[in-house]
C-alpha cells in the first residue's frame, strides 16, 4: 500500500500525485554508513536536540525484521548522552540479554506493540512538551501545514490514563487500545510513534512535535486557518514518506556527527 492509498481523498476528489511516482532524485549527497547500534544512538540524540525528550524519560526500541530481540536505551541515561555502546538488547519478553545496565519496566509498552504490529519495527515513546500540551487536554493537532500531511489518517488518541505501564499485562492493554495507529497521543502522558525503520520513525517523531507547536500557536491567534485540500494532502503525504525520509535522516546524522562524533562510540 502506498502513502497515497493510506490517505484517500474525500468527497470524490482525486488524489494528487506525489512521492517517487511523481519525481525521484537521480543523485544524492553522501549517506552516513552506520551500524544499527550507531543509527539508533543517533536517533536518540537527534530527537533530544529537537526537544522530543524530557530529561531521563522515554525509550526507543528497534526490533529488526526476523529478529525477536530489540535494541533499547538503558535506564538512567538521558537521550542526549547515549552512544552506540550504551544500548541494551532485550528479548521479546523484555529480559536483558546484552548490555551493561538495566532497562525500564515501561519497555512493555514496546514489547507488546511489537508483538502485535509487524509494521511497527521501531517504537518511540517520550513526553515532548508541545505533544504533552495536546495530550493534557485531549486534543489532536490540526494539520495546518503541508508537512503535516504525512499524518493524514494516522493520528489517534488514547483518552484513558491508567498510570505507569510496568508489566506485560498493562502493555498488552495499551497495545489493544492503540490498534493500528502509527502516532498515538496518550492522555495526561505523552506519545507513541511507530515506523518501519529508525529513519521513518525518527522523521515522524521530529515532525509531530513541530506540528503540535504550530497548531497551538495558530489556535492562540484566534484566526481561522486555511484548509488543505484532501487530494493535495494525499499527494504530499506520499512525497513526505517516500521521498523526504532519507534526506531528513542523512542530513540530521551528518550534522550530528560534526558536533558529537562520540555518538558512534
């Protein structure tokens, strides 16, 4: 299924073409060559620099296709300081099988979602500020800018707050409430973002926080926002997910490595 298929046009309007079917680059700038551990460590720091983290809270898991084990950050390190060698490996039941430190019991948010969602190879959870503003009042952000089109049809809200998710049973309950949604706001808590790989999930996470801030600021203006045509939104969603993920990721990693090369250690 293509991104355009995910966001069908409304009221009989034909979707506008987008993505690689409309245009594909013939040459790209150099791509960083990373191990999986290095790539995930970069994701932590990229998102932390963008304001997606809250001090030592939050976790990202990466369950690669065909492997029940997951890479995850250890308990006690802030996202800003994580390097590749700090990452832990856990099995499908959250038991640590490699790594120097413990892993939070909240990882059951991830294990149960991975268990039910073959499409969710990467699961990101944290409490970014502008996302949490929305989560505190039960709102989903309006799509007010073309880049927000990547979330068309993919946003959901879990309205029931049940406290800390620290067991497989509670993780399973939450996974059932999340269902197939790719981006889920958790009432009075934070957000869960999923992706097919670390690049896609990081791009979604970075973009949703900016979308929430934009929606909040537009709301404060008290002005009615322009409406984006559903057909145009469908084409832009395809372009964002099929064409923008790689250059976002490659550029973010190149910039990070200039400033913080120790992330690869």
